[in-house]
C-alpha cells in the first residue's frame, strides 16, 4: 500500500524520505515487506510526506496496525508476581 501511494504521488523513495524524515532504507524495507509493523509516528510521517487526505491517511494507519499484537510478550517472560505472594525469604507463599 505504501508503494502504491508513493507511486500515485509520483515520488521516488528518496523524495519521500526527504519529505517525511523517514530513512530511504526504512521506506524500502516497508515496501518490500521486510518490516511489517512500523511505529504509528513513522506511518504518520509517511502520510504527511505523501500528502494524503484524511481517508487515505486512516487507511494507511489501519494497514500498518494489521497483524500487530498489542499484548505481545516474548516467550518465557512473565509479569512480576504481586508483592503479597512473596515471603520475606524471597519465596512465593
């Protein structure tokens, strides 16, 4: 979607990078699918650089959110237990 929007705006990757403040490499990675979940600020900067209207901007932001898991936790990482469940010896009650 990013590539299509860039081509419709008749911009090169370099011109979009200059207009948005996002690196040429970052834009290229997004367009090739090497990076699928950009930060919201990055997408907003790209939308500004592309000169997108409100509807197109929201479509681009929605596409960037696709596949994002807001509750992501790396495997094996658990939240800290409540303090009341740990005894003074450092063991769970």
